[in-house]
């Protein structure tokens, strides 16, 4: 059973930074693509950033210039470095990995940005 476990969320003031981690139970390069998503209260889940097995990265417009996605194969961990956080970034952040046609999700980690 493939498992993804997020950590690193918390409460931060506007302008601050956080680094989220997503540790996976499988070889990280077995995933065709891995990504970070977020869901704010009353909103749909949206893509933040993703990275495919070849290392190609895609960011949502709101994440460009502020967020950085990365991975460490040896640690089986994907990261999301977030800087210049704003109250609008408050959400539950989820990591997702896709193997062939199947999606695997973590349980989510709460990020709260105070003004």
C-alpha cells in the first residue's frame, strides 16, 4: 500500500515562510508525477505545483516566484518551500502522487497565515 504523509504545516504570520514535506512509502521515482494541492474552506482543491518523473516542474500562477517544489529521492520526500505567505494561502495542503492511472493522496497538513 502506497502511503504519503505530509508534515510541516502550522501557523505563520503574513510574509513568513514554511516548508512542507511529503514522505512516501515507495520509491519516489515510481511516481509518474507528484504534486502539491491545497483546499481552502468552501473552495475547490487546486494545484499548487507538480513535478514529473523527468523533473519538469509546473506552478500555479499564484505560486510562481514564492513557492518552490523539490524532491529528494534518497529521503523519499517531496518538499514545498513557501515564502512571502499571505492570508489567502491559508488552506489544507495535500501531496499527491500518480502511478500509472492511480492517484495516491496524503492526509493533508494545515497552513494558516495570520495577517
